[in-house]
C-alpha cells in the first residue's frame, strides 16, 4: 500500500514537472515569428507615429471614434473572409442582454483607457511611454487575483517589483547615482542643493499630462481585461472577432451619447469633426487598429507568454527609431537601465508562470 501511494505521488510530481516544462518548450512556427515581429514593430512605432501625426489640439474623441469604426470594419472583414466560420454560427444565441452584460462595461473602461493613452502619447517620449505602459502587467495581475483568483508565482511577483522599479528609474524618481543615496542616508543636504534634479521634478505638465494618464490607462487595461475574462468564462464563450465587434459597437454608442453632452461634442459642432485632422492622422489610427488584430494573431499562433517577448522587442525598437529621427536626443542611462529592467521583468513574468501543485494524497493505513 505504501509503495502504491509513493508511486502515485511520484507520478503526480512527474506530471506537475511536465506541465510546467511544456509552458516554455513549444516551438515557434514561421507564421508565429512573423506575427511577433510585426507586433513588436507596431508596439515600438505607435507612440512615435501618434506623436508625429496627431496634432496636440485635435479633438481626441474624434480619433477614438474613428479608431473604433476601423476596428469594427477589420473585425467584420476578418469574419467574412474566414472560411472556417459562419455568421449564422457566430451569432447563434446572441442577444442584446448578453451584449450589454459582456461588452458594455469593458467598452466604457477601454474608452477611458484610450483617451488617457492618447494624451500620454503626446506628452511622453516613446521609451518612457512604453516602459510605463508595462505597468499594466501589475494591474492585470492584481485585478485577475481580485476578480478571478488567479495567483502569481514567486518569480512573477519578483518580476512585477522589478517592473515597478523600471518605471521609477525611467522617470528619474530613483536616480542612478550612488552618491545621491549616500547623502540621503547620512542626512545631508548635498543632494537637495545639487543642480542635478530628476526628470520628475522638471515639468508638472509632464507628470499631469503624461505619467499619470499612462499609469491610469495601464490600470484600466488590467481591470477591463479581468472583467472581460470573467464575463466570457460565464457567458459560454464568444468568437474573438465577434467580441471585438461588440466592444466597438458599445464604444461607438457611448461616444455618440457623450458627443451630445460633453465639451468634445460642443467642439465638434463649432469646429467640425475633422478639425486639426490631416490625411496623415489616419496613420496612427490604422497602426493602432492593426496592433489590436496582431495581438490576437500572436496569442493564437504563439501564445500569451510569447506575446511578452514581442512587446520587449517593441521597447528597443522605440529607442532605435527615436534615435534615428531625433539627432539631438540620445538614450540616457536611465532610459537604458529602465528598458533593460522592463525587458527582464517581462521575460521573467512570461517564463515562470504559476503552476498549481498537485493535491497531496492522504495515506490511509490499512
């Protein structure tokens, strides 16, 4: 009997080890590599093209409204061209009640998130934006734990702490200066009297219109993702593109209602929908919409864990492109250190997921 119990426990341990190893042992197909490369490119250039082709004076609601329409059209075309799916099957069992329950709340949160992201795009450089944007992993972990009971492994918790440190380093809140900390610990005023100040203290607009909006957007991203996952699990499941369409329709309706009462709506009536628009304004709209589709394709062909690697490369692409287009600006040691820490944290979080230990069997003496 004891031998049978030991053999069963050993088998459970082997199955547990194999389950953990399978998470990182799957190979990547050429298709997966192509989609990961495209996602990294889109992720890296998005803040740059938005800042370059979107006027700071533009009515941000018009950009978000157009973006939702573009995503809706892409999703509709994707379903129509996919020979393995039929509209009749996808819409079977659909109702307005299920749409309201599954899509309306996440759509409202996503709208606020998009507005915050657009504001941050225009007031932060690409590297800072992308690193701070990665704090959505922290909010996602917190919201998934609170709403879904999803736990993090010890290494994932370490990775989240490293990610927070990366954000603080990028903003200069944690200076890379040993003398600064030595002076602080010895209660001297040398650090306060020095001419070296952090980037955080240089501009209140940089914080209020850049740092805070992207941090709020990151939190809302995690909250909306957790709510969506919980809704889909209890709703019998949805086709991914169909759910994208539901979110887009909800977002469009919310925006239309807001146009009737908000300041943005008044500006549209006074100046027109396309005030401060140019033809090139469509560039960041199209790239951002394509990014949403690429995320789904990467998850399908490479998995969620591998998506993290694509986003890591996107951070470095931001820095490389930014150096080429802005000759007067070079990467600071804070940018490089923060980028490396963010890359390390994403790799750790993607590579060492939580795996539940097998239930302990209670031996009964016979």
